[in-house]
């Protein structure tokens, strides 16, 4: 393992990509500490001191602590993810977007352009809602978080937060294009990981002060280890469909006649369903933040707090939906069956063409369902335990799922670069099988 990390810096292109990625992630973390003008950071810290296990605390985990500090990156990358969800859903119902999805590189550029426009619009709306929310809160004893409220503060906050989100979006695109791994996923990953040391220190302090039981802490550690092991196991799980290619004589050479397989992953969509589902679950609180003084809306918002029954059920169902939805986007059984037929390949016992595509689709559906249900349970059930034991979100299922999934995918890409240049990967036996996100 150590020699594999040393080999990273022996390959010039890989070294450049890794250092470029680390440099942009450092820029992202620096931006997460630049305060927004017009906000009393001390008063805001006092207000959020007891909000660790609310939906605001979960959102703050995704943006690496920038929300609680009201920094220029307070909204993080979530508006971009929300815009991506909307555009992809429109692609299933609106013919114009369906046409763009089939136009290759030109269509993808158009879709990316519309996604950016949507990101700006959503970021501006969320920034306005956040500005209204900041103006409405006090830190105790009547100390306002925003000393000079008004439309000037709202406009400045909208410009600051929206610009911050656009810059983060650009960082993510640069990492994807010129770095290593998926830029958007890595930005969320580094935001979560950056909070781990402080979260662990807080747990140690709580244990030392007697406010935590040793048994409950050991149970949470065992739960985390179990979740990590289970996620790795399911992420690497595959169903292999055998494929046979007949022999072909071309001139004096004989081609084909080989047996291979189609590796269908139980978790084809990776951590995308988790990220998409969490982005949608933030929407109710964003809308409610526009009306901080309406009591029935605030009561409605309590049903969408992590650990609540309504939140857990809706969150789990959305994860399952996006697992199937995103799998259908990234994996097309019809195209696969056509390519197999073109080169004479067939699945033993299955006729080529439509029968093959239907068979692959049926198998993919059957293995995606248990994988989706597993990830939904892992994402939801720990929040019940978090509420029961009163620990922080960083130890919940959602954070661990994203951290493990993104880490596996990034290591798989690094290993691919090493193996292409005849270096050993991270494992001497087998390969790391990550998923694209």
C-alpha cells in the first residue's frame, strides 16, 4: 500500500493531477473561512451552538462548516446539484431535453450550460432565503445576528453567496477535467472529512465530562466500522453475466471464440442517489426559511428534521428512486445488446437483440433493488440512533456513505493510472472497483 502511494509521484501526469486536485481543494477550504459582510460571526456561533443535530447541522456538514459561519461558500455546491437533478428530470418528460441528451458532445455542452443557468437561479433564491433567515434570528438577550438588516444586506448576501457557489462549481469542473476523481463529489467529500477531527475531539470531551456513556461510544464506533465494511462490500459486489463470442476467420487469422462476462454492479449509481436525495430534502427548509415567523410552517419543518418519521420515509424512498433513475441514465441495455449482436456475441440460452436487452434489464433491476434498499437503510437508520444517543451527524450513515463511496472511486481512478504504466495498484490481489459519480 505504501509503495503504491510512492508510485503516484513517479508518474508525472498522475502526480500533476493529484497535486492540482489537492491545490483546488485547499482553495475551497480557504474560502470556507472568509466571512460574509454584515454578519456578526460571534452571535451566529452562539445561535447555532445547539443546532448540531438539526437539518441545518446536516447542511453544514455538506458544506464543510461554511453555513454556520455564514462564509462566502455558505451554500456550497448544493444549488448545482439541485439544478442537475431538475435538468435530468426534465430530460425524461420534455422532448427538447431528450433530444439534447442524444446529440453527443454538443448536446452535453448545452445541458451543462442550462445547468449553470439553473445553478445561478437556485443559488440566488437560496441566498435570499438565507439572508431573510439570518435577519430573523438573535443570539440571545436580543443580540441580532445581522446588526444592519434591510435590502442592502439581502442584496449583498445574494451576490456573495451566489458568486461563491459559482466559484465552487468552477472548481469542481476543473478537478473533474484536469485533476483526479469527480470534482463535485470530492468537494462534498472534503467538506465532510474536514469536520471529522473536531467532531472526534468533541466526542472525547463529552465522554471525559461524563455526558456520554462508554458503552454508547463503543457502540457508535462499532456501528461506523460495520457500515464502512458493508458499504465497501456492496459497492464492490457484482453480478457477472456470461457472454460467448464465436470464432471469425479474417484472412489467415482467427478471431473470437472467447468467453467473457458483463459485470453488472449492485450499486451502479454510486453515491449519486444519496447526494441527490439529500439535496431534495434540504428544499423544504429552504422554502420555510422565507417565512420565519409563520408558526405552522415551522411546525411543518419539524417533520423534515433528521430522525423524524416523515423525513426518514421520504428520504429513503427518494434514495431508491434515484438509484433506479440514475442507473437507467448511465447504463443502457439496448445499446449493450446491439453492440454484442454487431460483433456476434450472445448470452448462452438468450436470443440476441431485444431478448438480450430485456434479459440484461431484468437482471439489472433485480440487483439494483436490494442495493438501493440497503443504501436507503444505511442512510436512514443511523439518524434514529443519532437522535437516541445524541451524537453528531458526522457519524451518521449519509456522511459515511459519501466518504466511503467517493474514496473508493478516487482510489480506483488512481489505481487505473498506475496499472496503465505497469505499476502495482493498491491491492496485490484483485482490483478496487469504484463507480463513476
